[in-house]
C-alpha cells in the first residue's frame, strides 16, 4: 500500500522537493514573462469583448468609441505599472500581503490576503472559462457542455501545476511566444488591409443592436459618462496581471528587482499595444457582440434560441483572413496562453497561502515548511475551490469578469496605501533638506498610483455592484472573518498550552501523579493481548486489571477459561453490554474510575492487530479506533496502542 501511494504521489506531484532546489530556482526575464506575464497579456482575449458589450448597451453607434476606451485603459495600465515599478523593491520581499500586513495592520492584511486568494481563484475561473469559449467556437457540438469543458480544463491545469515550478519553467515561454506571433501577425495583416482599403466587414457588422432600455442612444451628458464608466470598469480587467508579476519577484534571476521591473513594463507595453490594436480592428471590421442576445436583430428579426456569439478575436480573425487556417492557429494559441494564465494563479496562490499560514490565519497544513512537496496542498485546494465555485456560479463569462475586477483593484489599492504610509513616514522623520527633496518624487509617484487604483476601484464597485461585484465583496468578507477565526483558535490553543510563568502554577505542572493504574482492554485472549499485558506489567503500575465487555456469552466464557489457564497475576473484569456495543460500557467504567481518583493517572492499553493491505481493514471491526477517539478526550487518561503486525508471509 505504502509503495503504491508513493508511486502515485511521484506520478502526480513529482519527486520530493529539496529546499535548496527552491532557493536556487531563478527565472530569466523571458521565462518569467511567459510564466507570470501570461495573466496580463491573455486579458486581450476577453477585455475587448467586455468593452464592446458595454458600449453595445447604447446601440451600434456607441461602438465607434471603443478604441478610445481601450486607449484610456492602456494609459491607466501604464500609469499603474509605472508606480508599481517604482515601488517594486518595497513589495519584493514578501509580496502585497506581507507589505500590507506590516504597514497597515493585521486586519487590513487579512482583508488583502482574502482578496488575493479570491483573485487567484477567479483568475483560474475566468481564464479557463474564456479558454473554453474559444474551444466551443471551434467545436459547436460542445456548446451545451461549456461547464464540463471548463471543469476539465481546471483539472488539467491543476495536475500540470502539481509538477511544480521546475517543470513549468521549461515550457512557460512557448505559449506566450506563439500567441504573440499569431496575434501580432493578425493585427499587422489587419492594419495593412485597413490602410489599403481592402479590409472586409465581419458577418456580425450587419446585426442590428437595440439599445438597452433607459440608455441614451445619443451618448450625451450623464448618459455618456455612465456608459463610459461602465465600459472602463469592464475593460479594466486588462490590469489583472500587474499584482501577479509584482508578487513573484523572488523567482527572478539576480538582480531580482531590476529584472522584475523590466519584465513588468514589458508585459504592460505588450498588453497596451495589443488591446488598442485589437479594438481598432474591431471598430474597422464592425465586429459586434452583446451581453444579452435579446438586443440583437438579424434581418430585422430576433435571434433564434441557442444563438451563439463567437469571441471578438475569432470574429476579427475570420474577417481578416480568407481561409480558416490562421483563425484556427490564433484560437489554439489563445487557448494555450489562457491555460498558462491559469497556471500563474496556481503558482501565486501557494506562496500567498504559505505566507498567511505562517502568520496563523490559515491552517498550518498550508505552510510550505511543513510539507515535503512544498505547495501541493495549496494547488489542490485552489483546484477544488475553483471547481466548487464554477459549479455553484456557472461559467457565464460576463458575471465572472465583474467579480474578478473587484478583488484585483482592492488589493492593488491597499498595497499602494501601504507604500504611501512608508513614504510619508520617511518624509516626516527626514530632517535633511536635500534628502527630503529626493523623497518627494517617490511619494508623488506612489500617490498617483494610489489615486488611479482607488478611483478605478470606486468606479468598478459603483457600476458593477449589482452585476456580480457584490459576490466578491461578500467572499472577501466571509474569508477574512474565517481567517481571523483561525488565528483566534491558534491563539487560544497556544495560550492553553503555554507553560505558566507563575512559579506555583509551574510547580503544579511538574507534580507527579499520586498513582498510575493500568487497564488493558480485552477483546479475545490472543497474542496481541499477551503483548499488551506484558507491556503494562513492565511499567510497574500501582494497580493493573484487564477489562472485557460481554457482547457474546460463549466468547466470554471461553476467554475466562483461557485466562485462568494462563495463571496471569492480573484480574479480569467483565462488563455488561446490553446493546451489544463495547465502547459505551468501557467508557463509563473508565470515567467512573477516573472520577474516584482524580489525582491518579489511568493508562489504557489497547491491543490491536495490523493487516498488511488497506482493503483488508474493511473486513475487521474498528472498535479499538473508536475507543482511541473517545479516550483521547478524557482528562487524566493516557492511551497506549499496542500493535501486532500480521505479516502476509506468515499467513496460510
């Protein structure tokens, strides 16, 4: 059994990880961009869809401003990345959670930790739900099984990530490289055809879009502002990769901060160029997609039931190319980078949970220091939670993306606030005028970043609260409360177990028990019992007795005869079991004995035999295990398990 478990563990989890291997793991900028930057770059697969959907609420005419919305989001992205790069050395040591926990307090740190955990879960959910939408666009027969496809991708990525960072390091840059080649070539061809005047119109360009009720079709005044705010908050999902990269600085080659800074900027520039480029071609080709298909009219008629909208990238590619080869290549590379984006979450989540567990806010099992496979438990936890979440919520992309954005901006805003506090403290206690002037610039840069993320967070909450953002806020609140409860539990346990500082109390803890009584549990008079009796007698207790529960009169009589023939200097006590269960009578006897002599210690010896195969345990009663569980909860009781190993070679 042990050998089988070990082989399965190595198959799925890989070999046990030496700590020195983790310390020596260093990624070049190219590989780090592929592993940690895929989250940000892959947002081009769904951010344009969100922007077009939001603008479509005001009708077809609103789609003309989509490139400008994309440019605004790209500008905010570069501003945030610029401020993050400036402060990366402050974040690098322990990531966002460690920084906020240290600078803004434990409770704020817990909230940020909960937000990041939810963010990682939604990164996996959104990335793989989008990947499944691209797969479904190529395989129409699977379109009614989107939830199953997404779940299968989650399991696949979880198993892939269980192999560890060393394995992912070898393949990380390929999906990003292939995607950049495919999308870059597509945008270049599209721009060339647009300049030459040969760019065709997409099939969806002829669809009529009925404005949402209450939306101003003329895009003026407050209606325009509200529409732009909603569109910006949807497209701001393009900023999701910033915190992922900043929390992974420790995995870069030296100089770590410098390499992470340049990689972060590379990710930002690539994402900004792709987002604006795709949205320009979406406008030029007339690609359309809506949140609610009831808005659509084709040839003046509502769309039929089961109507499927292809992702914006696929519609754009099919319009640009004259054959199906390049759209298929783009689809495959997009799915690949979305899968790699999900692996980004699976690499970041264990680091986060390990840091939180070190502070006592998560179960100690998630501490990497106590696990031979380091982060396997956290990877499995994230996979299981994501599967449960998508089963409950479903695979509706628009809802998932609205939930996704809130956690991202909350953690980014709190991180910037923590750095502002550091900068302000430095300014306050720096008296030298020259040094103060040098500190003003970092303070202003950080303040700009904080303002940008805080405003974005406010816009997201105000415009997306009813569309799913409230679910994320509740998840963060519930998870924060649970984490604080875990810490309270550990604090209570530690306080209870701590040695007293008072000398009188400490002396009481050192006091020896008045007497030690040995009680041997008897099921049948066989070899395991003889070993238990020998062990009990060897300890020379004040008293020793064997106790048997009468479940079967014939077996009890046989045991009494065997006992007498052995001439053991140990009395045998028989207890009655009217309901044919030996555990309650034995427990009552032990409790009564303990009550009679509260200063004494009772050692209960439990003889048992151990079969070699796991499936053989099913054939045997678990009385001893039930007794162990009950006796462990009794004060003044010591449980001594006496195993007798049954070797398969000695059996007939």
